[in-house]
């Protein structure tokens, strides 16, 4: 049985790393990928290791402290033997240090694409601008770097309409509201008016899971029609208090910006909504909690076109001015844009 090792920071993991790992898996019976962890790195080593585990499940993944001394192959060879507990049959790299490292280990070196012709990218460039190097990122890494925009609002304020419009504009993925499907399914049951905390916990969990999965498919920006933070406020609406369980499910979530749809459009009763009497109160409650939690947000008002104009302006700022694929949407929908203002 032949075993080999690949070592690196994978900071972040990109398609070049993945090509190296897949190459390694085809060269040996057992491949160990060592992730070096250094204090101050913005992406935790566990996150990087989990990416590799997800994308290369046949590889064994280890996290070890980075000892520095990159120019001393003998020190790294000794350290490698220490963390592995055995001498590998080969080391697999795309680097010039591979030969020296292998010689110090008294093992074989297998070189892969040293010239970076297969995947012409390096992790440094990706760290400088992940969105500009999107094509080199595998799906879970895209999910990590994607800008996430959440649209929340009271009932019948156009959250879903704006979410769909933004997704079309940026040719990206949008995350539907799981709670709506759940409540519609429950509508005709004998228990339709009785809600339990565990139902909201379930809704928040499913919303998070759906968001994270769809983030892997998005085009630099993910549009979310609600999130688990909003679920917490709907729990308060129906249960008269906030939920610690739901709070835990959104407290550490990443959301780059919230768009709060205003209640300045006519209320439409679709058979599932509470009614117009509660709408403005919920609108103010969303704003109150966003301010309390220091979340970045803006209230989106006006007509459908005015709302899209304002939302695009904000999203472009979040994207660093990268107005991706916008012209395709504009041409398809016979819309022109002048100075960030839409004219139909």
C-alpha cells in the first residue's frame, strides 16, 4: 500500500489545490492532506479542512500548527515525521521546494503542474479579491466569500418580488422563504392556529441550511428572501416572546446587508396573512431590532422600479462596484439605466 502527503495552507482552497489533491488521490492508495494553521489567518483552519473533506472525501485531512521557517526543508521534514508518526512513501507538490523536502524525508517527490498551466491562479490573488477570481473557487469556497443580501419585511410588502428581481438582475441564486411553505402546508390542519417554539426552530434551521446550500451555486451575491433573524421576530409575533433556541441559530450567521421593504404599497390578502392591522407594527419591529443589533440595513420604498434601483445601488456598493451581468437582465427586460436610475 502506497501512502502520500500534500501539505499547504489552502488559504483559501481553490481549484488549483483541488486539482493537486485529485491528482494525488490517483497516485497513491492513501492520501493525507495537511492543513497548516497560523495565528492571524482570517479563514479558520477548520473551515479550510472542512472544504477539503467535503470536496475530497477519500483524503485524510489533518490540521497542524504552522511552524514557519519556510526556507528550511530539514526542519519541515522532521516536523512532518513528527505529526505523521511515519515516513510517507511520497510527497506530492506543485512547488520547487518539493524535491528538497522529499530528499530530507528520504522519500519520493511527485511534481504536479509546477507551471500552473492547468489552473493559473494562486491563493494570494484570491485573498486580494475573491470576487474577481470567482471562476477559480470551488462551490463551498464560493459560499464562504459570497456577499449575502437579506430582504425582510412585514407581510405583503414585496420581499419576494424584490428578491426575484435582484436575482434576475445579477443572474444569481435567491433563497425562498421556507417558513411560508411550512405555514401554507399547515393552513388547513386542525392545528393551524397553534404554533410551538420547536416549529420556529425547525423553520430557522431549514432556512439556514437552504441558504448555505444555495450559496454554493450563487454568482458572487446571494439574495435571501428572509433569514433566521426574521424567523425570531415572527416567533415573537406568534409566541409573544423571543426564542433563545432561534436566537442561537442566527447569532453567528453572516449577512452583509439587510433590505427592509416598506409598507407603502397596498396590502394583498392571499389567505395566509394576518392582516393589514399588524403590518406597520411588524415593519417598525424589524427596524428596531436591526438597529439594536447594529446590522447594516436600508428601508426600500416606492414602486417596483424604484425599489430595484435603490437595491441595485446598495448591492453594487457591497460588491465593490462589480456590476456583474447586469446588462443581460436590462436588455432582456427592456430596461435602460442612466445614472443608476431605471427608465422603462
